[in-house]
C-alpha cells in the first residue's frame, strides 16, 4: 500500500471527527435552547423594525451582485465537473 492514500485517510479522519463532534454539539445546543433563541430573534426583529429598514434597502441593492457571484461559482463548478468527467472517460479508454 502506498503511503499517500494512508496519509489522505488519516487527514480526512483528523478533520472529520472534530467537525462532526462540533456539528452534533451545535445541534444539541440549538435543540435545548430553541425557545430562547426564537424569543431573542423575535425581540431583535421588533427592536430593529424601524432601524432595520435601511438595511433592507442595502440588501436589496446588493442582491444582484450576490446572485451573480453564486451563479458564477455554479458555472465554474459545472465546468470543473465536466472537464474531470471527460478526463476520467479518456483514461478509461486508454
């Protein structure tokens, strides 16, 4: 067995295990404190309803830029996927 796949598996596990534990902890915390979080979000919405209106206009102005960035990233991902699948097919033919 080559050393490279073993190192890749070790690094994958070293990254996956802590982030899985972090995600499970976050889900448990949110589940236990959901009522308090919802209450604080509602209070924040009520407190900033008049103050938050300018933010809504800023977000509305920036939305085309955000959509453009997301669409551009999706196009790049599709291109990478197509190029890789073409390379894999060429390798299978050889």
